[in-house]
C-alpha cells in the first residue's frame, strides 16, 4: 500500500513538473508546421525586414545621422584625420565624412533586387535552419548569399556618386593637405571600396535589428502566418 501511495505521489509530481515546463515554454496548441508554412513565413519575414532596413538607410541622412551605421573617416588612415584636425582643418574632414555617408544613402537602394533574388532561392533546409537558428541566423544567411553581389552593385554607383558630389575632390584635398606635411607617408586608399563595404555593413546591422524584432516581439509579426510560425520557432515539428 505504501509503495502504491509513493508511486502515485511521484506520478503527480512528474505530471505537475511537466505542466510547469510546458507553461514556461508557452507551447502553442497544434505545434506542427508544414514545410510550406515555414518557407513562406521566412520569405515574408525577410522581405519585410530587408525592405524596412533599406528604407531606413536610403532616406536623407539615413547613414549620416545614425551613429550605429555612420561611415567614419577611413580607419586605416585615421592618423590623417587626427593630424588635420590639430591643424584646424576639421571642417574639411567633416564635409568629407558627410558626403561619404550621402553616397552610401543613394547606393543602398540597389540592395532590394539582390535581396529579393536571395529570398526566391531559399530552400526548405535554409528556412528550417533559419527558423530554429540564433537571433541573427537570417542575417547570416543573407550576408553569405548576397555580399559579393552587393559589393558589385554598390561600388560603381558609390564611385559615381562620390565623383558627382565631389567627394573625390574632398578626399584629394584631405590627402593632399596631409601629404604636404613634413615627414609623412603618402596616403593611398580605395575610397569607393571603403564606402561600399561600410554601407553593406550598415545595411546588415539594420537587417539584423529587424530580424530580432520579428523573433522576439509579437507586435512585429504583421501577418497571421508570421505569428503562427515564429510563435512556434524552435519548438514545433516541421512536417
């Protein structure tokens, strides 16, 4: 009789603990997703996230007034900036930095078609891996799939914009002013490539922010499909 009571007590405790765990995980009812639902939801999430990221950065001062993505004076020649500022040429440096950022703002719209193409090519395995991955799994997917294409698309436009906005002239003035200083090494850097790489880095920062929102904030899931799939992310069976 004692054994029976003990066994019953254990079963009750186990059942209660299991209920507690389920409650903590907030498992939705019907925790089974179809592969089609997962793929559609991920494509929808990526489309929404990339569109918002591009829109944020393409607007006026989208890069320049956002400290998180603002493109600074080239790091590898930071000593040039420091020296010029000590000589009272800070305004020249500031104008140069501002125009670089405006060039990135104009070029970032090129990302749209490239992102859409990567979304179309997403496989079921890609989608499931992203759904159950870390908070930036989708951003990592995009970076791997699109980075080289983004460089190829951005750089010519950025170079053109830099020339149109006379940023090349600013750079020439900055480097010429520095090169005239005694005991300095001549400065050489691929400015269009530098701005291109920084623009892409900033773009992925914003894409990652949008991904995190969709994963963590139910309010950011703007469609029923997104609500269903991301509510079950990491906990549902995909069939």
